[in-house]
C-alpha cells in the first residue's frame, strides 16, 4: 500500500505540472502558440486548468496520504527482502513529488500574483 500511495503522489504531482505549471511557464516565455496548439490537440487539459485548485488539492491530499503511509510502514518489520527496497525508494519518490508540486504551486498560484 505504501508503494501505491508513493507512486500515486508522484503521478498527481506530474498532473499539476501538465495542467497548470508548464502552460503558465510557456506563456510567460512568449510561447503562447505552443500552448494553444497543445490545447487544440488535448482539450481535456482545459478542464484541468479551470479546476486547478481541485487538482492541486487532490495532489496535496495524495502527498499527505503517502507520507502517512510511509510513517506507518517504517514502524512495521519486513519479513521478505523486497520490502526494504520498497521502503528505500518511497522516501525519494515522495520528496521528488513534493518538489514537483511546489514548482507547480509557484507557477500556477504565486507567480501570476507577482506579475
């Protein structure tokens, strides 16, 4: 279960980048036509951008859930050898997910307020 929440938090964090942070960055860099072409090919991303507060909220919920599952898993002993490998991967995956989410929050919410 720990592995599931770790990977799910990573994918939801990438989702925040795809829906909100990368398009904002491209528009800021003057590449609005790239964003328009991308949204023309994948119009589903418009819905994600319109509901970015929910996307980021779900992503943060998954990060918190993954962290709670990690702390519970650390208290349990591993009877099989693969469990230790999973525990060693869970923490770096979580930190990468958190970093991606923070970048997304900056580009989607903080930077537009500064500009």
